[in-house]
């Protein structure tokens, strides 16, 4: 599946949310302890934490100063956490009502503790997801970065050794991008790269990946794809890149891309495959740009 982790939220925004989330979880746990105290002593005047002993106090969302970034809110893990939160509040309310009615049973407490465990498990996974996203995401484009690329390529090569399948890697470079920066400034150049990243993702298949390699260069990983089958995918990407003008409302450009691709060999250093794809990209540039060049000798 093409990952656009952080597409709607850069690393800085994710970092702010992670700090907020950790503080919210701290307050959530404080409220949970206060509720546990109230289950044991429902009519006591003593309060370990004033104002924290209602089930609703455990809602971590109430302790966030702002809503999570869209990239977090729309993620399935966050939605699971919200569902676990609702279940925990419900279980806490039932246990507290039973305690006040002097009919608290071990099964009711067990249900509450199970809801606590489920919430904690999902919260830990969400925090890990956000932390990984901050490490693996290119802040400008929202694409996975070279750290993620190295890991994924190593995984695919290990898969090749086990199964003998086919994997294609391709280097993509925006043509005449330096001229865009020189003529229109780096802010507009950043907008161009962001737009190209979106178009690359739109043109790829679900299992394909695209990474920000550096500057105006991108690397594509096409699993389970021999070089000849990769050609139409890469051609579709090339056409999509230049299909529409790129504009920020004031400046308009039409940009093409050049592509060089090769097949990964099971027993080679993965960087040798990247070098071959880069050499094919150079040939595409030399042949006039706006074209796909395949490293046929790799097959």
C-alpha cells in the first residue's frame, strides 16, 4: 500500500501532537487513579486529585489543547483509540454507579480493568506510529524518506532471496527543476515538489512505494514486478507528472520528469541497483528528458 504517512501533517505538527498526546495520557491516568479511589471509597470526602474522579475526566481528548492533525484523526489506529476510550468511559461509569449503590461486583471491576488494558495497548501503538512517522516522513512532501527507503529495500531484497521474485526500482528526477528555483524562488519550487509527489502517488498501484530521495529526485519501489511489467506503470507516472500545469495561484509552470529503472538482483548490494537505476536516469536525461529509460541488461 502506498504510504503517505504525515501527508496532511509535517514532522513539526506531528511532534507537537505527540507532546500534547503524552501530556493528555498523563492526565488520563491521573483521572483513572482518582476513579479507582472512588470505587473503593465512594462516599469519602477525601480526593487524591480534585476534579478528576468522574468517568469523563478519563477522556484524553478533553486534555488536548487542539484537535489532532487530520493525518492522525483519519488514521484507523486513532479511531480505534477513540472507540477504546468510549468503552473505558462506559465501563468506568458502570463501576462507579455500582460502587455508589453498594453493589460493586468483581466482574464489574474486571470489565473496567480490561477496558483500561485495551485503551493502554492502543494508545501505546498510536504513540509508536506517530514517533515512527516523525522519523520516516519527508517533511516537505509527506512521502517516506530515505530512512524508510533503506529499510523497505532491505526487506524486499530478503524476500527476493526467499522466493526468487522480481522487484523493480526506479529513479525519477524533475526536469529543469533548477531553472524553476532560479526563476520563481524556492518557495514555489517546494510547491512544485509537493504537487509532483501527489501525482506520483496517484499514478502508482496500491503496493508500490515512492520515496523522497533528495532534492528533486524520488525513488520508486515496485514489488513483485519484473522490469517489463514496470514499464507501463512508469510511463503512466511520467505522463501524469506533466498532465496539468502546476500553479500556486500566481505562478504557473508545466514540468516533465525523467525516469530510469532497473531490476533488483537477489544477491547484490541494494545500492548497486540504485546506481544502475540512476545510470538509466542519466541516459534518459541525455536522450532529451521526459522519457523512461530501462536498464535492460539487469533482466
